C-alpha cells in the first residue's frame, strides 16, 4: 500500500534544575476536553489565575485530527469522532459557538458482515451483504431478548451512584458475559457480550463488570442510542474540519502561556493547613503551586503520579483495578468512493477473519475526502498489536479486501493510510476510558469514588461523567462539574 502513516509517538523529557513557577489559583493536569472545559469555565465565572500541565505535545487528549491528504483535502479523526445534536448538547453548543460545520454520518447503503452464524462459510469466506444497516446477523430469537434485558437492567441503574442500583451487589461481581449468558445459555450470548463490550470500550465481555457496563449504557441514554448512527445516536455527526478543532479553539481562549505542553506530572503534594496548599512537580523539574488542583488523568494512570499524602483506600483501589481497553484505528483514504458506487455504506461488522471489528465511512464529500475508518478492538486487537507494523498493515488490509471484494469489481490501493494505536501512546495507554472488571466486590467498593475530591484535589475526565460517560460530551460535562466544585471550594476557603 502507498503513503502509509503511523501516528504512535514517544515523548522524551529532559530533567532540568528544579524551578518554581508563579503561584496559581488552580493547576489543571491534562489538556484534554475535560481539562480545557474546566479551565474555560473557571475563567468565565471567576477570572482566576490558572495553568494547565499537559504531558504530550498536543491539546485534546484522545481527540486527535490529521490532514487526510497531502494536497489539503479534508481531515480524519484518529480518536473521538462523533457527537449528536440532541442529548449531547454541551458538545453541540461548542460546535455552534465555534461555527464548525458538521457532517451527518452516512447510513444509506448495504452493510457487510463477516463470520456471523447466518453467513455461509463456504460462500465468499463467510462474508455476507445485508440490506441496509441495523442489528448484525445472528439468531434473532436469542439476540432480541438479550437486547431487551440490557435495555431493562441498564434503565434501572442509579446514575449518581451505581452501587445504589437494584441488584447492584450481584451485578457488580458478575461480568457482562455472565449477565448475557444468564439470559441465554448460548454461544450467541457470549458473542453478543463480546461485541458490545469491545465496540464500546475495547474489552471482552468477561473483562468488565456487568454493573459497570450497564451503568455506562444508562449514561449513554440507552443501548439503542449508543450503537446507533442515526439521529440521537452516538455516531450521528462529525466535524468537517476534525474534532480536534474544538480543543484547539478552547485552548486559544485561555491566557497566553497558561498551557505547558510536554510537561508530565510526577507528584502532587497537598497541605490542608497551608497558605499554598498544593504543589505539583513535573518530570522536567518545574514546581507549580496553587490553591486547588484538578486532575484530568484517567484513574488507570493515577499510579504514574505520586500523591502525598496517599490517596484514600477506595480511590487507591480504583486506580489499581481500573483498566483501559484496546482501541485502535486504521484509516484508509481513497481517491474516490468506490464503495458508495457499489451501493455500500462502508459499514463492516466482523466476528472473525482478521483484526478489524467494525468500520464506518468517514468521508467529507464537500472536501472531496473519501475514507473508511476501521476499528481494531479488544482481544483481537491486542493480539494484532504484537506484530510488526508491516505485518499489522498487511493483516488489516487483507481482511478489508476479503470483506469488500465479493461486492465490488475492484478495490483500489489507498492513497494514504493512518494507524493509531492508543495503547502504545505512553500517556494514554488505551481508550476510550477506564473500566472496572467484575469477579469481586471492587465495583461496589469504588463505584461512588469517581467524582469525589481528595482534600484540595478534584477529579474530572469522561469516566467521571454521569451523562455520556466515555464520550466527548461526558468529558466536557465533567470539566464543568469540576470547575463548579473548585469555585465553591475557593469561596469557602476565602
């Protein structure tokens, strides 16, 4: 294939002599959407002196955009991609405020399925063309009751604290696969559990607490919206100039020199009875003092930061047990939309046959940018990740061609290919947000800890959101919530 590009990066820091920066009201750790939302909210409401410390060379966290072609046609998102204009109102407000044009996700055309039970393995290698989109193939007598069980149990979850949900103790110990198999003792139930868990969070169905995933589904306004590409769905609108436009515009609203890039945090100290209660140390020797600290770092990465005093027991348990799923993208950019010409939507759903789990058309016709983005998730992704780059590219491209070739005359080589392995990014280590495994009482013990401050330290990030957890909307809402906490605390302090 031609013009291949990988975006995995390694950040190198150089230790310098310790230096004390000016005193701030608030130090924010992480320049993702949650950290930036917290910063802009604090400035809008109080005009406080703030700084943001970001470990990577970019703002946006897991919102990352690249230019699609060398001639400037279009953009592709390598991280978070979609919003909707109904239940994701905070993100849609930002889109409107910055005048960002949107692209409605393509749903017209037939989808392709690979490895599903109703496909003939002796015909086209088990690849099937399905009229329109909708629920992937399989035994509907089993799938529909499973969906209904997920709808029913997730609707009962308590958004404020999942530990207060009906049946929470048993659901917290069970895995999501256990939950599905309890509805139907079948291989279809196992495949369903894995498909949902890997698509949403990059983990297998037996690697996540049933209560955690059911609560996650409730936060995303229900399973039907989470898996939908239509109005109200989780995959409805994209940004024509790329989603990273939003964090870049938010960053531009902050005072000059308030964002410190390539500044990883190594230690947070706090003294509850001091005039300068918080001290943040970085790997390049800088020290930032402030009244309050906002941590916008996933709980699964809290172990990379030394907290003094130590985090209390429940939050330490959260940091020690939460894990990040495997979630990667392979983006193929083409000179023309050959799949659309063949009446295909660009949607692929695969249970086997290669690393790709599913795909979507991510073209921007107005920019003459034509692309299909393939998602590589869960156990299949982790196994694929162990190969060399050339082997990874070959495996993914071979599967892609095997799925589409029975239905088109010829598939052209991509003009450009982008690979994004979030698990190999040293300050991310996975996507989209941490999950809590099942099998013991951990979920119940830590369920109420996500939002709670620890002394002068406040925690934000999409994993702490009550609405659209794991999504950009959840990140923005969590940042706004954290800013409100800080403002209230500063008023009480004064």
